[in-house]
């Protein structure tokens, strides 16, 4: 069986495609760089983090964007006729007053690992734009058209426009074609496909929360009219009929289903294998109960599907409820390399599993300056929306231990470095070494930022020497705490036990849609040049 989620942790809005015997899956990254990770599989069970689509933080400038803005819902497709990969993605710039100012772009590449073409601007109609390569060679862009007018159903409807590769532009204004296959409202995430001469539209409805689902419709003409699948929704965590068209809120916690481990299941994309098997990937979440807080964010799961004789897509087991375990495909089993638990920074390049908010990690993290270490050059405070030195990886389990060995020599109180658990720039906890003017020497202490309120726990101030120090972070379900050591053997706890559930969409007031990250950090709020050296980064999800 395939165990869900196939990509645990911060992996929302999955889009899948196939080229030959290879399957590729892309997910959203919001304010994090590198942008749009692409995972690779040959059997739809084992996945490797292969590459990232967006690696130039000047061409795609996310600096100063608040959390939850940035890169939304990439659409990854493969055009067999051209032997070309395409990615359509949106850059969400603002959600002020619910205007949702987004710019949508298209790029392409012969190789999934690039190089990718220069971005072509499509439109700013709304988010979740995607691409259909029609059998006659034409190309179609489908997206949400965001609604702002009073008296109209919000958040909007699905619109369609033709894309001209010759002109590198959308032809005319997008036209609305679809208002949804249910009355759950909050339609989004459209994908167009073509099968047996008919056009199929797959959407998410109900909001990207607890009433989320996958729905479908079909038409003889790409412009419609589209008929609803009579069994909508086809995949969800909340089966049943609901009418929420009047409520544009996305979360809808009243639809939490206590009978399902997987919640928020929706925003789907499907792929067919050469032998005719169909698998649908979708986002999902696993909240703390009863608070309904999803610390790991929205994750990626997969369901086995089948086409019915009358041409509709159904879950293979005949139900609608997203399942934790799914039958494997008939494809040959193929293991994939996993992200290592222990990184000693001996490689010539930084591992591709590291991320930074709004800028590329390589702009401040150097594995060549001191062989066997990663050197982090300090920049702005961790609350900044501009240039912050946080080298992080995704938290993929609520049972984790993160350890590092750091050498750092702070000279003024604006110098600090250490270990961080980070949700966004307004919510994090940080065990740091810094220069204590009170003690007249280096010290350790814990700082917490909770919904913008800074708490510096001066009672945790602990003098330390100038030699290496070991820092450790434990995530034990609801409890999270720090420890430290001089020798890497005997650790002692420092600071209070924090509530892990606070790191979640539902608790954090300044960000949403992402997930919790754990990593290394350094700040020099004076000259942006003082640095810290880290000997290793160990991330384990089981320990004695």
C-alpha cells in the first residue's frame, strides 16, 4: 500500500504530470526560496526532491512580501508534441481588502531540471492559473477570476482564455465558463484535461479548509457548457451536501470530520500510467484536535482512481473520503533517494532541501568558506520581510529532534546565531548565542515571537565560553523545547516548553497556507557581515 501523505509537511497545491516512465509533482512555496520544488517518482509511491523551478530571487522578487504571499499553486505540464515542460505560476502580491493582486506567468524548459525560459506574463485575473495543451496544438489558460464587486458571489468563477505561443500573450479577455460542481462555494484550483474528445474541468471547492473537496465537470467544447459530475465531490474529507456559496471564508472549521485522519482534502490533479491506472494527488492536513491546528501545514496525498464506463472519474474503492492507505500501482517498484537525516556540510554545494524566506539560501549560506561547515552570514532581524539569514528545512513530523554544532563569536548585542523553529516572521522560537552586555560575555537565551509579540526570556540567560556549543530542538507532539551542551553528550534543557500547535495556519494571525520550518539562523543587525559556522545539521524523526 501507499501510505499518505506521500509528501508530509509543507507541500500544498500539488500538480502532477508524466513524461514516459517518469512522474513529476510540483507544489507551492509562497514566500520561500528556492521556489516550486519538483518531486520525481517512477512508481507513484517513492518520491525524491529532484529540483526547483525558481532559483533567481531577483527575477522573482519576493522581498518585502508578507507571509502567505509569493508563489501560489504552480501548474506543471508536459507537452508531448513539443517534448517540452511548462510551468504556470502566480505571484500573489497583496490580499489587502480582499483584492488579491496576483500576476500569473508561464515558463518552459526541455529538461525538467532547466534551464527555464524567461517568464511570460499572462494576466492578473485571479490565482491558480493552469494550462491545457489541446490535441489541435492550441493552448488554454484556465484560472479563478477573483470577484470584488458587491452583490456577486465570492470569491469568483473559473475563467478561460487562449494563449498564443507566437505572440507570447493571452488572446483577449478571459471569459467565465464554470461556477462549480457543488454548492460548497469558494471554487478555485482549476485544471483542464482532454479525454476521448471531451474536455474535463477539475476544481477545488469549499475553501482550502475543512470543507475542501475535488469536483469535476465536462463539456464537448472547451468553452462549455460544462455538465456537473452527478457524484460531486469525488474526493473530500467531509462527505455530504453543504451550501456555502454565501460564505467566502476558506477555513470552515465546522466541517471537521472526526472520522477522518486526513482533513482539508482537495485541490487535486491526476495522472494516468501507461497501463491505464489513474492516480490523483491532492492537498490534505492533519490537525491537532480539538484545536484544529495544522502545524505541518497542508501536505500532499494520493488516491487511486478509475474511469467509469460513462466517462467520470471515481475513487477506486467507490467512496469519496480521502484514504490514509492506497493500493500501489502496477508500475515496477523503484526506491528513491531521501533527504539525509545528517548533513555534515562536506559537499561542494548546499543541499537542495534547504530554504530561506524571500531570498535564495546561497546568498548568505556558504559551504566553501570553511570546508566541512556551512557559514551563515548574519543579516536583518528574523522579523524582517527583506533579507533574513534562516537556513531551514520543512518539519515533516511531530516527533522530531534537530541538533547542530555551532561556532560563533558575537561581539555586540546585535550579533546572534542559533537554532530556530519558524512559522513566519511574526511566529518563531529561537535558541540563540549572543553577546550579553549584562554579563559582559557570550550567553545563550531563548526568544519567542508569538503573533508579533516578542518575549525575551531573560531568566534563560546562560553564560557560555567561546568554544563550540551544541544546540538541540525537540518536537514531541504538542510539546516543543530546546536543550544545549558543551560536549554534545550531556544536554541540559533551557527555557520553557512551548505549545507546538501555535505553529499553524489556524493560530498565526499574520500568515497562513504554509507550514513549520526548522533550521539554522544568524543575525548581524549592525553591518550584515558577522557570521556563524555550523558543523552539521541533524534532523531525526525517531530517536532513543
